[in-house]
C-alpha cells in the first residue's frame, strides 16, 4: 500500500509552486512510480532519494512529461499541478501538466520548468558550440534575436563561474572537462529564469572536489534566482549538503518523507535507516581487519 500523503511543509499562506498527487507511471505491466505525492514551494530544495530502479528519475521525467516521449511509459493516474500564473489560466489557478497538450508542454519545458540531466556529454549536442546551445534555448523560449541571445549566453556562462566565458562560447562540449560541461548544463537550464529546476544526479560522474564546487554553485544560484529545486540522487551526502526536505523512494513508492533534520536524526523506515548506514564514516573501521557485512533490507513484494 502506498505511503499516505504528508505535506512536507505547512501550507500557511504560501501555495506550492508544484504539487504531485498520487502520480502513477507504468511501463507495460511494470509500475515504475506508484501513487507518489509531494509539494514543492518557492525557494525550497527537495531531495528525492533512493537506489537505482526506485522510480525517482521516472518521477522527475513524468513531471516534465518527457517519460512518454520515445518510450512505452504511460502516466496512468494522478496529477502534477503547476502554478504558472495567469499565462496558463485566467485566475492564476494551477494547471494539471498530465492533461496538457504537447504544445503547452513545449512552452513550459525549459522556460518555466527546466532540467539538468545526469550526463552532460550525452545531453549536449557534440556538433554545436556551447554558446549556440545556450543561445538556442533563449531564442526558442524568450523570442530574442541571435545577438541578444548570444549576449544572454555569455551572461549565463559568467553566472555559473566559467572562466574566460567569452572564449568558451565558441568551444564544443568535447573540449571541456566534465565539471565545465555540467556548468554549461546549469547555465542552459537557468537561462530562461525557470521557477522550478529539476537536477537528476547532477554530480554523479564528477570527482569529489568538482562535486563540492557544483553543489556550492547550485546553492548560490538558487539564492540569486529564487528557483524551487528538486534534486534526484542516491547519495545521502549530497542530501545533507543541499536539501531542505527529503522524499525517500523504494520500489516505486514513497516509504518516508520529512525535513532533512528529521530524516537524518530519526529515520523511521528500515530502508531509510539502511541508506544512512551505508554512508562511509571516517574511522568507523578502526580496529577491524575485514570489511563489515552490510545487511540487506528485506521487504515484502
């Protein structure tokens, strides 16, 4: 049975920018996301965590309605309510992204809701310069001409702390390091000032020093732009570093959710406890000659 919905933050006077309600996604007979619900508020960083195959990335792709493109996936139930203002409804009421046509979704993707994908080398086009790729997003969504869009691209590369940004505009993705390519992906995602930013494992392929730089950069940019952020990760160290609230997923369901302090101080679900126990701790193996056995969490299917 799916975990009961529990708001992550008190509603108060602030309405969530994004509300996921009982979202269910299936690939043929396999249910990848099973009645998932959570809220996202302006300026909040929400971490969705779990092991590979838990359904966290499919949840993110379903919010963007990308999961249905080029795959056998189908959103079988639930709502994704986005409060996009008067551009999408006369009274400013939220719209359900699940029911919108593709033309509306193209207006939303990259403009109001942006995504940083897991591997920048496969997400960036190898035959176009990074300047052209950042400028293209601005031209498409903001209607700027080529000169203005190029100026915006340069501004964004400066914003994500890429050195010699003007020279980098004419470089191709393969001419950059992994950390620089990830910065380009962040620049592209933020170029249209989205209200929601989804980051799918944004530091997985990077070494630890570059990871720290990217996470620090994302925190700084969030403060500057005020965007709400959903970060998809399996790394509890990343969660501790950046998240305000946490949703823990296992086998397509939410098993626990709450503030980052509650999750780390008093995890209730055995799966959450196992995730936290798997984080290496310096000095924890002192006085032992062999690796410790890691007990698997047994759950009924």
